[in-house]
C-alpha cells in the first residue's frame, strides 16, 4: 500500500508530466557498482595486514572495525546492502582475491582466486566489475608501472593487466554478464619531469600489448582512467585526461571519468555527451573531491546531481556504467557505503523525475525563461517522498531506521574486531 504522502507526491509530479511509478520501475534496473575497497581502506588480502601504499592515493582515518579478511568484508557488504536499494554490482580489485594465506604475486593471479566472489555474488544476483591493481607493490614503489623505463617492470605489469582481463572474462562468463575492467595506473612524478613524452609513449605501448590479447567483449570490456595529479605525482601524471581520452578514442576502449580527477571547479557532467560521440561507453567513478583528490563519501550535492541529470538527459543510461570510488577510514565504513550508494541513486531518481519533456518543449520553442522556471520548480518537488516510497518497495530501511540498524551493527560487530 502506497502512503498518502506518496500519492500526493505522485500527483504533484504528474502535473509536470512525470509518472513516478514508471520512474521507480525503471530506476531499479539501473545498476550501480559498489567498490569493495571502502570496506578495508584499499588494503586487499595479499597479506593478513595489507595496507594501501603508494600509488598517489591515500586513505586517512582509523575508525574501529575495518574488515581484516574476506569473511569480514563480505559480512560488512551484506550489512550495507540492507540499506542500498536497486540493482547493485560489486567492484573488485585484483588484490581482493582469495589467496588462502599464500603469497600470490600480481603476475600469478588466476580465476581460481576470484571464484569464491563469483559464487558469493551469484547468490546475491550481483554482477561484478574488476580492476588490475597497479599500486601497493614493490614494483610500483618508484612511481612508474606500465610506463617504467625498466623493461622488466613494464613486462611484469603488462602480465598483470592481461591476467586481469582473462580473469574478468571468466567472471563474466560464469555470471552470464559483462564485467567492466578499469585500468588506472598511478605513474607520475612529484616534480616537473625533463621528459613528459617518453613515459607516455611507453604507457601507450604497454597498454597496446595488454589490449592486443583477444577477450570476448560479451564478458569483459576495458576502460581507462585518467587523473590530474596524485599524492607524490603532483607535477606530472602519465595518464592525464588528454592521454586517456586520446587513447580511448583511438583504440575503442571505454573511458573512465572520475569526478575527483579534474580541476577543483571542473565537473565531469558536461564531458559525458561529448565523449559518448567518440567512445562506445563510459565508466564513471562517482566520488567527492574536497580541495585535493580526497575521495570523500558521495553525498547529494550539485556535482552528483549534475552527473545523473546529464546521463538521463543524454538518454545514456545503457552506455554509462556508474561506479563509486571513494574511501574514508575515519567513519563507520558501512555508513560510507550506504550513504554514498544511496546518495548516488537518489540523484539518479531526481534526474529521472525531472519534467524533461516540458523543458525540451520550452527549449525547442525558444522559451528559455520557461525552461529555467521549470527546472527551478522541479527542484522543490517532493523527491523525499518518492525516495521513501522507493526504499519501501525495495524493502530497504530508510531514515532513522537505517541509522539505528547500522549503529547496532557497529556495536555488535565492528567494535568487537
Ligand atoms: C585513483 C583512482 C582509482 C582508485 C581505485 C582504488 O585515483 O581513482 O580508480 O581509486 O582503483
Ligand atoms: Zn577512480
């Protein structure tokens, strides 16, 4: 039974030509990919006490209860999922394999290490996305991986990239689904290089080798992610935006746009419609940069709303893969997952509830005042009521119930670790 508040909200949207029931139906089928690495501060399970190191990214904070092994991470994800409505995928990094306490180097990983995840996700009807891990490793410690001047180092990482694509293909096959594998390499320099070109040439060559291995695109597609700067690579990042935009366009890979990887006032929303003319699909890393590339938890802010609006307005829901990428170790990590995933989906809902037909009509007739007025009115339509109805239909707790639930888990589980 729909609540009377929902019914009244539905009427208000209907006056603007928007059918909320239809929107809610469509909303559920749009997948959001949840990053496993929020659960343990990008540590992974290569060793019992693995920690993020190098790679120009950093997690700060030491909130109690970080997942220390796969069982804990899975339990935490299950808890988070109780509050996350809609279709959710799980985004895994290569360092999250089940290595069973054995030393398995990055050029030795295989599908077997991820089969457990496949079974786990299958049971939850979740798809999987994948990432080679080009950081937290001795051969990445000098700041260069695929673009290293040392051939042996390049070859090691090329091997890793190829293995990851093969693993992803098998995961895709096992799930009857397409895995999106994202390539992000931290390569760069703290201070101004004397030669910006040579590492970029080497990066291109290495990627060409990785992508020359034939993989069935039905089961795996590759994406490449750029970055403006990182910690320790402030002056030069080999894989800049121009580098990867060029690479993706030339080679037909997907392009990853991470909302924290551009100049502080530069959003990624306006890039979507342009890039989709030149690359087949886009992968988004929805994040929240604060001053520097800080990967804060996604919230219902304007940049997130802009991104979702642009996807919907461009009719690109099938061509844009939406993933999360943030990591905050200073707060309850279940909150981090739930808040960020919910904020992203709520922004998607808001975008789908826009009176877009009326706005387009106004635009097409040159009535830009009407377009402006409509978009402004839309901002105060009762989104919260529709969101609550959505959570209810999905059987997910909302509001205070969610907060209490997660706190209970903190007391019962996280604080005991
Ligand atoms: C780093 C990139 C990259 C990573 C993850 C862990 O700046 O955003 O996507 O955050 O692969
Ligand atoms: Zn990212």
